[in-house]
């Protein structure tokens, strides 16, 4: 689950104190921070990894959501076996593909 927040460290501290969340994927969040010039931290609890980030100007949709909605969920990612087969199933069920991640897959349900 990807969250946008003005202060990812404070959000992570809250998650740790309130839910017992632990920081995970330090190399991955470090790479994202360096690559996209963002503050980013990954916390996990309940088997879910929460990517908390303060977006930079380069992440327009993230920044717009933070500015208009405040701290909130930007998107959810799911892990599946055989992503291509899963994609085709979703498309056959009427899901509209907004972006292709190989070119980049990101799909959302219609309606």
C-alpha cells in the first residue's frame, strides 16, 4: 500500500507505536529515495508493507493527491503469480488498463 505524507518518518513512528509496525525493505526504500528524490520508508504490519513517501515534483500524481487530499493512500499494489495471465483475466472482466508497466502495468476497475 502506497501512502503519501508530508513526513514519512513521523508516519512510520506512529505506525510503530500504534500498530507495532517494523521498518522493512531498507535497500528498496533507499533506492527509491535516491532515484526519485523523495523521502521514503517501508513499514510492515499485519503482513502488509506500507510504502510511505513524501513526493517530489517529479511524481506529479503523488504530489497532486497530497496537496488536494492530504495524507492518504495513493495506490495499492498486489503480488500475483503469472502477472501476464492475471492481466489478461482482468482485461477480460472489463478492467480498463490505464498504463502498461512493461511499458508498466497499472490497471483499475471501471465504474
